[in-house]
């Protein structure tokens, strides 16, 4: 079983009432039973003796009241919405319990770092806001029982994310994730220290195994969600005839993902960047589909898999990634996009969001992850300014 680690705090911003929990279906028989009790709350037989009869009747009424109240309370819990729980209750949920709810949005952190950078926080927050009725899960490789309970007070971003009602943070335990998949034998034989692209390769493998086992949508941690994705089985075109693996979605146990895992192992070459990532997705899609160029903003479909137009996630292509950090005369509206991939892999100089810069990325943060913008960027710069004033 995957290990459960959860840290929560009382902050709560989600306001939209989400879809109801699956246990709501189990209450119909209870409703009928409650109606019967309300109609006939107590036995009609009353023992002889007026004083004793009145006392026993009062006791029976009280007992019936508490019994009915208990049934009604149980029904209210079963039919209430899953994400109406207070954040502290998430401490008791295991990764399997959350993933088995279905339709999860999954993020991965395969480095050892424990403090999510602002862009990671923005990606998770934006997904949590857009998909308020779905679990948003961040798996972190560096997270363990020994470190988890100090993170809320130590790291601002961890505390921020852990406070969101539908956000769950769990350790990433790869050996457990790869169980019952073609990737387990590969994982047991590979030597991570000898792999120059291990952070990316291990992420490529983990996302395939998790989506195959549980279904849902995988997103890179530099993807900002701006509107819901209407597709269930989809790949994202980075350009015509070429698929990314930075965002994709499938139901559990989909054959395409299983085939991808088998090809991952069969064609494994850790020295070629992306061989197990976008190149894998592209060659597997080409094996079953006749890919053609995109015209306009239409999507393609093959074998019940939607191959989504580059405009959906990559309206700014990777050679122009720097435009996100520039000031635009007129900001694009991204009307044809579901999310925006910010190409953080290309950002080797670590260009960051600066409060008051009026760059495109600052506007995106304000619109889609305002809590991250306020807490991690605006307030951080105010604190830095105050500290510099104190030094002077």
C-alpha cells in the first residue's frame, strides 16, 4: 500500500460546491426506514399504570428521537460532498482511497526538493480552482514520514497547497507505483546513479503507471490550468504529428497506456532525452493512427483517442517560451486553450515572476493562481523590502 502522509492547515479558499461523493447512492434504503420510523416513532403498546406508563412513554420518545437523529446524521454524512470535509480529515485518507475516487489530476515532483517553487504552486493551485470537484494530487519523491510534519511551518508553498480542500500531497514511492506493470522489472534493474536524465525518466515512467492504474489527467508542474479539459482519452499535440507527454488523460487500464509502458521497456534508452517521454507517445500514436497536419484549431481523433490541437496547451511554442516573461502590448486571450505549458525546462536562467512587472506570466498568476501570487511573490517581495530597510 502506498504510504499516507498529510499535513493540513485551516486556510480554505474553495467556494464552489462540488459533485457529491459516491456513497450518496447508499442512502435510499435509509430514507425509507427513516420515513417509517417518523410515521410510527414508538411502539403502540403502553404498560398498565398511568405514572409508569407516562414515564416509559417519555423514555421511548427520547430513545426514538436519538435513534432517528443518528440515522439522519449518518445519511447527511453519506450524501454530503467529499470535499466539504474540513482539511484535517484528509490526514486519514490513503493515496489509493483518493486515487480510487477517479478523475484525479496528478502532478509529480521527482527531485528531492521539499519546497515547491512558485510555478509548481501555481500549477497545482490553478488546477484546484478549475477542477474543484476532482482530487488534485501532488506526489513528491522527497517526502517521507520523517519530514512531512515539519513542512507546514517550514515552507510557505507547502503550507499554501496543503490548505486547499481538494489538494492532496503524498510521497512518491516508485517501487509501489510500478507494481503490476511492465515497468517493475525495468525499475529493479536500472541504476539511477548512472542515468543522466533520471529525474525526467523516472517521471515519465511514474506518470504512465499512475494513469494506467487509476485513470485521470497527468500534468507537468509548469502547466497553468485556465479552463476544464472536456476530453477523457487524449494526448496533447506539441506540433503537427508530434505528441507531448507533459499533459494527457485516459481512463484506468486503457490499452494505449499499457502498450506505452511495454514500449518504454522494449525501446529503453536513457541517453536520449525524451525517448521515454514525448518520443514514446509519438511513436505509439503513429503506430495506430495516420497523423496529418493540423489546420486551424481543429482537433484530431483516432482509435477513440483525441489528439488535441497545439493551441490547446502550446499556443506559445517552445522556441518562443521567453515571451511568457515579456510585457505584451496586448495580452493574448487564449480562447482556444485549456491550459498553458510554460516550458520551464527551457528556463535555464531561472527567470521568475516579478510583482509589478506587468509581464504575461504575472497576469496569468494573478488570474489563475492568485493565492500563490499574493503569498509567494507579492508578500515575499514586501518582506525582502522591509528587511533591506531594516539593514539600512
